[in-house]
C-alpha cells in the first residue's frame, strides 16, 4: 500500500494522531492503579470494563474447562499450570497491556497480556465530538486466558488468526466470532506463524466477484515448519524440517524469512530448502531481552532485517534468494520494532522516537517524538491500511451554508488588519473559518464517485499503528491538503497543481477501497486553487479548476449581475466546503474582483485613478470579457453533468435552468446566432422571462420565437410574428412568418388567439382568415364571437364578410334572424350595386325579354316547360347569375329572415321590373298569392312555375329545380335549404309561415292539403283571366286552357264559367266544360247506385238479426217488493205461451232470495212473405 505523500516536499510525510487513549481495565486493577474507565467516550466500553473482572476470573478455570471440553491441558502438565497461573497473576497485577495489534479498514483488533481480545471500530462522525476516534465494538477472552502473542488478519477470507499460549485460534471478521472446530480446528504446539503478506495484499485489491486462491500459512513448531493452505477450510500441504526452532517469521510468496535464537534464515517453501543468512546480533554482551530479531516484508519476496552491531543497528534488504539489495539503513540504537509502509520504513527506537527512512533514497525523511504518556513499545503494519479520522480535513470539507448574494462579512475593527481577499489566506487552507456554522442534513454527493454524504466523517488511510502499553496512535501520512497548502504559501502554484494531478490520477486508477474523504479533499483543493486564480484574474486557469472541483455553477453565475438577473435572489443560500467559504463570499461581482486586482497592482501609480485612467479602463473591459469567456466555457462543459456539481439533488432542475439561461445570455450578447439556436434546440431548461428583453434589444426574434415555440406559448409567438409582418420588428433570419402564423392559428385550440389574430390576418390575407374562422368553428367546436368576426371581415372585405356570413347561416345553421336578414340584405345590395353598371341592367332586361318571348313559341317548344330559375343558371354571365340564384334559393328555403323588411327592399329594387322571381318568392312566403302568381304569370310568363306554386302550396321553386340548379352552379347548401322544405324532408317553409321562432327549425312539413291546392289553382285561374287589356287576356287563353285541362278536378265549372272573359272562343273552354259535365254526371249516377246497394244490404241484415233475437228470447230479472211472495208473480208463460219469451237480466240485490225472474214473451213477426217463410228464409241465409 502507498499511503505516504506522492512527492516529498517540505511537509513531513507522517504525523502522529491519537486513536485509543487507554485500554479498559478489569475492575480490580482499575481501582488499584487509579485508572478511570476508558476515556474513549463510549458508554458501552465502560459497561464492558466493569464486567471484565468476571471475564478475567474465568481465566483461572481455563485448564479445567479445557479438560472437560476436550481441551489441551493434560495431566502431565499440571505442575506447569500452577506456574502459568502465578505468571498470569503477576501480569494482572501490572494491569492489562497491549501485547500485539492488527488493523484493517474500520477495525483495530488488540491482543492483551491477560488474554483479552478487543475489537475497536471507527466512529462514524466528523471527529469533533469528545472521545477517541475508535470505540470498543466487542471484548472477549481467548480460550486459556493467556497473553495474545500475535494476530494476523485475512480480510478477503473473513478470518483472523490469533496466537495465544502456543495455540492458533481462528475467528471470523469483522465480528470476531470463534470458528467452530468442525470448520477449522485450533492449531496447537505453535511457537510462531507467518502468513503470505503478498497474497493478502493482492486479495485485498481484488474485485469482490473474483475467486480468491488459497493463501499460504506457515506454522512453526519446535523442530518443523508446517505449510498449510487457508481458504474456507485449512489444508496441510507439507512439513519442512527446521531443527533450531524459530522465534520470528514472515512470509512473502514462496519465501519464508525466519529467525532462530542466533541467525536469520531464508526458506524456500516450494523447494523445502533453508539458507542461513547472518546472525542478528553481532555483540553478545547486550542482554538478550534488549536485542531481538526484527524483520519485515519490504516488497514481493524481499525482506528488511535489523542487525545489532554493538554501537547501533543496521537495516539490510535481502531478496528471497538471500541476495542483498537496495542498501543499508543506519540506526543509533537497536529498534524496538520496525514497520514498512512503502516507500517508507519506520523504526521505533528505545528513546521513544520514530525514525522514518525512504526506502528509495535510504535517507531519513522525518523523526517523530512519541508522547511520553504513550510509552511506545510496538509498531504494527496493516496490510491494506485502516481508516483514521482526519480532523483537520474533516473540518475543511464540512459543509457550511453561505448566502449567495449577501455582502462580504462586516469590516474588521481598526485594531485588526484586514486581509486582502485576493491574496492567499494565511495558514493552512484547510483551516475552517469560524463564522459559518455546519448545517446537518446536507448529505448529498459532491463527486461522481460513490461516496458518503458530504456531512459524514472523512478518513485518511494509515498503514502503521504505534502501540503503547495501554494506548495507540496512528502514523498518519501527511494529507494532500497540508502539502498543497505548503506549496501555495510559498507561491509554488504549478508544483501544487502537479501534486494535485498526481493524487487525482492515482485515485482514478485505484481499484481497491476508495477513500471518500480523499475524494472530497481533492475537490476542495481544486476549488481553492480556482479561487486563487480567480482573485489574481487568471480566469482561464480558474475555470479549469472550478470544473475539476465540481463547483456549483451558481457560485460563478452570482458574480455576473447582468447574467444572473432574477434567477438568484438575496434570500437564497448554498452549501459549500468550509475550506472555501470565505473565498466564496468575498465578492459579489466579477467586476469587483477585477477592480480589487487593478487597485492592488496599479494604485497609486496610475493617474488620475484606476477607474478613470484609459489603460486601466481598457484592461478592465478586457478582463471582464475574459471572465465571461471563462464562464461560458465552464457552463458549456458543466451543463451535461449538473447533477454531479450540486449538493442537493432537489436543486438540480433549478441549477440546470440557471446554467442554460446564463449561457444563452452570453451567446446573445456576443451575437453568436448559431450557438444560440443550437442551445435552444437542445435545451428544455431555459428561463424565457430572463431573456425576452435581451433578445428584443438585440433583435433576435428568431431565437425568441423558437423559445416560445418550445415553451408552447402561442400568444407570445404570434405577437412576435405579427409584429415582424407589420414591420414593427425586423430580423433578417425571420423573413415572412405569415405562413407560419396561418398554420399556428389553424392548429391552436385557443379561442381568444384565433379570434384576435384571425381578425389581424384579415388585412393581410382575407381568404386565409375566412378559412381559419370557418375551419375552427366547424371542426374544433370552438365558440367564437361570430358577430365580432363578421363585423371585422365585412369591414375589411365585403365579399369575404359575405362568405363568412354564408358559413354562419348555411354551415353553422345559426338561427339568429338578424344574421339571415343580413345575408339576404347582402345579396340584395350586391344586386343593387350591379345595377349601377348599364351592361348588367341590359343583360338582365335581355334575359327577361328572351325568356318571356320564348314562352308559348311553337318554334321553341323546349322552353315552354323550363322554369325561369333554370334559365338563369345557364346564362353566360355566371357570376351575376350565381348571385341571383343564391338569393332566390335562400329566399325560398330560409325561414329566419325578416320577410317584411326584405319585401320592402325588393319592391324598391324591382322598380325596373327586373327581379320578379325574387319578389314573387317573398310574396308567396307572406301569403300574397295573388301578387306572387301575378308576377309569375304576367311578368315572367312562367306558367310551369306558377302551376308548381299551386301544387307546392305557395313555394315558387320546386325542390327538384332547386337541387338541379344548385348542383349545376355548385351551391348545394343553398339548394338544400329548398329541398329540405319538401313534404317529409325536415325543414319547413310554407308549413312554417306565420311562425316567429328563432330556434333552428327541424319540424317536418305536412303535405299540402287538397283544399289549399284548389284555392291556389282557383287563384291562378283568376290571375290568368282577370285584368289587363283584351289582347293580353287573349294571349293567356292557351295557358288558361292548359291549366283548366290539367286541374279540372280541382276546379268548379260554375266558378270558372263566371270568370271566363266574353271575348274567349268557346273552343278554349269546350274541353274543360265537356269533361267537367261528364265527371259531374258520372258522380251523380254513381251516388244513386251506392244508395240502392246500401238499402238492400240494410234490409237483409235486419232480417237476420230478427230471427236470431226471436230464437234467444228475453228474461228480465228485478227485485221483489218487501213481503211479496214468489207465487204472486205474473204468470208470463200463460200470457205469452210456453216458448215465446227472451231473458232480460237486471242486477240482483245483495240478498238473492228476494228476487224474481219475469219472462218477456215476443210475439211472432210476419215477414214480407209471411212469418214462417221469413224465418225459414233467414235461417237458410244464416246457414
């Protein structure tokens, strides 16, 4: 493991840090020696220490207990047992002391002289609370209760090996539960053991999913070395003879280094060969208890050996083959213990100092003095290292909350000099400020790696334990922060950055356990260096380190007031590392930082002042631009991983918005349109309200419209586009957005927008506006203010307004009479305006003259049956004919317009007698049949339409004619108005006359009654025959004859004869009169026949009924008077005969005993041929 500094500098590579101040003592010893309970601050340790007496008392009974349970104590060793108990009591009189110790990750396992095995675990706090960093997790006594001589840990296999009283016991990690003998039995008769440290180191760094190979274990007995393979179970591999016995051993790979009572040996375990190296003491005059063999594994199959020379000690490095390597270390005294934490070797000297040498350079890099209270006696190496709370680093990376926009701290008093915030802070950069308070609960990750929360404790990793008799310290490598601080204080920024880069690279390549505190410390140092560059206006370097330090973007955006806008308010706070809290809140703007730097560098040398001098003003401008470039680069690189820069995940969406919005502001101010559009297209987090004014100011309406489009703000989007179309705003990149306006209005569901901007669209594209309004309300069910839209359309374009009005009335079926009246009036006004053109007047007069002249002409008999409306539909001037056809069909089919107003308007229009058809339709609608038929007969000479008028009950245009004309002229909705009025079709016109309902009519028109038809035909006949000069009447004779012949069944011959002009020839009336007389005579004779048949049938039925009634007779039942006897009844049978009566029944009273039946005889009736003959005839008929 490499836990020392990466590159030694002026800072010592190691420092001592207390871990455990005192061991818990048994009650008797604690009272005798005045020891209080453990000062670890753990209440559990105090409870366990008070129960230690009971546990230690069990030690004296251990031999007996072992024999009972099948243990090791044998009767032959009884004498030695008493001696061992005396030795144990002597040890207990001195108190419990440390005999050996091992540590890994978060646990320290201590073996004591009284056989106690104590497991300490690191406390998961920030180290600021009272007590030791490690607290007791478990306490137990090894079987036998003898001193624990050695401990070895195999974390990858979850096992711990404990040597006590010549027995190796196996425990689980981390709980230290004894392994059952059925799994691994204790190994007895052991003097020393060694486990392959290289294999342990390799297994510690291996992934958890990797299969761990067996680890070699060498057990030294009196004259033999037994080799085992340790995994889930223990397997013996081989025995290697070693006659001299070993008192010290260590193992690396296949090479075992041993020390017998005299020399060092190298044993090749695979080959089973032993090689003597040298004696470990060159001076025999020193008592053996003061000089002991010392050895440690320095590298794979490489060992360091300590040799006493008499004047000092030497440290040799030997390979597994027995060859010397590296060089020699000199010690003034023989070390009490040595320990290697590559690339350093530490040696504990008898004078209480620890000398640390570099294995690479073989020079002393540090000499540390141990506290006298520690009484150091042992150095222990931890393979893989263990965690030590770094109090200084914990305080520096502790989160504190600062206001984002609060002013700098209050100005210090005059008695205290003010430190320039742009200069490096004095002392350690990791020393926390005293003002901010820690905020618990801000436990969010601040790095991309899997780490603890920012508020949890941070740990450094140590590889060496310094043990005293009753306490322990760690030989803690100097933190990266302290080394960086030393370099920064000496203004060696490049060296500091290089050292930081090495540390970061090492951390990224690490495959083992990641030091969470080290990750946060690296981030903190990056931020400190970033602020140092920032205050020195080295903005490019500052931006790089802010990014590497995973700095919250708000800390930078806050420095640019014009960019932060309203996104950051004075009430907002932010959690930062305590180590940079002072720097983070030193300034509220980047301009203030630049001015402070300029003042420090140029004041008072430049005149008239730093603010007013042209060179410094220009430099100030350039530095501000450079700072904005730095911010833009930082925001671009950080926008994709904002989540890793923000402490609280709940703030991530907000920070993402701040990042994208601030970056877009920079692009706007630098007129970077492609970058703007790219950012807008890829981001969904831009705050549009922050950018509106800026984009309008820089005429970036394309970008603004894109933002509104992504946001879905149709109102703002239409506002921009309409202003561009109107020329109020100009943007070359947004040319002619009118088509987009049309598309958006067709797509939107906002009624207000459709109405507002649809009206605006009228002046630019009336046809598109009409399409919009007619599409929206018919397909989307959108309710618009139709009257407002109609007024706007008619004001802009009368033709478009008329089309919208047609849509409302015909498509939307709006039943408001005012709208229908407006539509008819619009048609009439168009006709009026057309009459201002003499050519149009000539056209209508010619058309009317041509039609009337062709009626009744033998040469053009095809025209005799063509209605005038059909004739109009075939005119060459389709546009004017279309207007008249719409008017005629609407007048005929609609029931909602104001008939009186329209009649008056048409009568005034028809002063030139050009529009008789339209006037006739209105006359028919109001019931003026004489007027309507007069116009059809005399003005149009359209007898076909006149006769259809009578048949349809007052409708001028037949449904078939309306349908044909509408189809031919592509005005089907108008034709449907008329076809719907036919009987049974739905909408009624003639059937609805006289009604004033304003609702949509859906009633079915009843068929025209015969009386109505006869009345109208009579009216038509009178129209044919009345008034006018004689020539005219003579001209109508032919039409009258046709009418009389066609409708003779509906006319009364007497009325007709009374109305015939005297000048008409008899031949005109002969057909009608003869047919009428024949029909009258036929009806008279037919009536007589029906009467005779009916009389005969009545007589026949009467005869049959009489016979049936006579056969049945009659019986009348009635109540008797009180006191009347049955015998007093009238003897009806004697009077009428035996069989000549019928039964008539009346209701009985409640008491049936007082009722009597009276037969009523019926006298026989003689028929026309006698009674008997009549009856017989009737019976035969019935049969």
